[in-house]
């Protein structure tokens, strides 16, 4: 019997809708043997998961998904086996949380200038303790029937280039990589997708990333094969997961479908240990 892991999961601590306990329950039900919570720019989900993991026969891996901006666009870097008490990491996350709040004020101003009856307090209620992000605005707009759906909120107002879009704090891949590595973790390029040029991909590899997320819902079989070959060529780690949020119709279908062998988790762990020695 093959054993599998999902290393890309979001919770209520960023822009997901389930708490870590629900994630563990779902993972146990479908037989996953390892998971990582990779909330956007926060480790609060990992802290909660640590209080639960002994109740399950599932390995839990501390993770994060850092927002980056380089080469004229946004990228995400996944970090695994990080020290969630690392001072530099915690300082960055606190600064990024404050920057997200200031960004949120700009987004709500744009929304209100369009005549949409939405308050910042309603968005904060959706975010809870999580750093404020666009999905929280989308949820609030949909709940007030100001848009037909969560997806429409992005398509009409919040997506890149739309009237209420506001860029995030710019943080380079180079700095994000150093932050993850200095916290003892491995640095993985998340869901590079079909729109990333080969030249930019190779430029990012040259920055010293440790691996690529090969398995992802946006990667079809052909793309998975391409990134697998790139990893073999450059001796990079291969990771993957469902990118579960719970806010999209296909999230629950993808959970348990986009997984990697448990042996891949061992490779990632060994990579971190080799760096230490």
C-alpha cells in the first residue's frame, strides 16, 4: 500500500475556511500519512496544529507560503521544516501582517468609491485573526450579495488589474529564500504553472531555491512531467499538494487527489538535515 502526503494546505489562519482540526480529520479519513499547513505569511496554523498532531497517526510538517515579488510579478515560495520560533521569520511576518492591514485599507477605499456598501469591519470579521487578504474581501462581498459569487468578486474587482486591486508589499524571492533557509527550512517554488517562461524559471533556479512544487491542481500531466524533468536536471526537490482552501467548489475533490509519495517527505527532511551537517 502506497503512503501519501499533501504538503500544501491552508486554514482559517490565512485564507482557508477550515481550522487545523478539520484538516487533520479530513486527512485521516482519506488515509494521508503526512500533511503540512502552509498558510500565507503566518505560522499561526502550525502553532495550532502542533497542539493536535499527537491525536492522529499523521506526520505534521511545519510550513508556510511566503508572498514574493520579483521579475515584475508575484510569486509564492513554500517553506518546509521551518523553525516557527525563528526570530527573523517572526519579525518579517509581523511586518507583513501590518503591511497587509494598510493594503486592506486601500482596497476598502477603492471598493467604497465604487459605491459598494461594504465596511472594513465586515472584512476584518471574515479575516478573524488571519492577516487580511483579498479572499476575505471576496467572502464579504459575496456574503452581502454585492457579487454573485466569491469568484465574481475577483473577476470584477479584486484580481490583478481590476478596479480594487492593490499590490502587496514587495519582498524579493532572494530575501524569502534566505528567510526560509535561515529558519532551517527548504525553499520551494510554489505552483509555477503554465504562464511562467522557461527563462524566468531558470533565473529563479539560479537564485538557489531547493525545489519545485510539481504536483498541483493547476499542473496537468504534461506540466507535471516537465517540472519533474527540470527537478532531475537541476537536482531539485519535488513537492506537491492540493492547495486546499475550502473556498472553491473543487477544493474538496482535489483533497487527496493531488498528493506526493511519503518518500518525497523523507527526501525533503534529509535535505534539511544535510544542510545542518
